């Protein structure tokens, strides 16, 4: 099972539901419904799972970077919304 190394150094098992939830929140924050962007969110989620599934350990910032790269390719407005959220709440 893949382990995620968090920003503060803690380690936890990879939970794909966290990624799915984050993608859904980003879509909603960008002004879309989850249903409206379902196919794009599924594609990004599947690509991230492929990336993570090959690793024993992965840093949370690498997951974030990969997610944003995928979103930039297919839905830049959701990526922009995600970055705004990060800047506002996660930079503390």
C-alpha cells in the first residue's frame, strides 16, 4: 500500500477518497457542479491513481503538483480555483 508523506513529515496510508473529494470541491469552488464536470474529474482522478499506484511512498506536494498539472491540461479554471484555495488557506 502506498504511503503519503505529509508536509509536516507525518505518514499516512494513501486515501483515494481524499483526492476525489478535493477535486469535487475545486470544481464547485470554480462554479461548476460535480455532475457537470464528472468526466473530467474522473479522468484526472484515474491519472493520479496510476501515478500513485506505482509508488511505495509519495509526498503530498507531489500529489498536489500532479493534480494541478492534470487539471491545467483539461480544466484550467478548476486548477486556478484550487490554487486560490491553497494560497488562502494552506499557506499558513
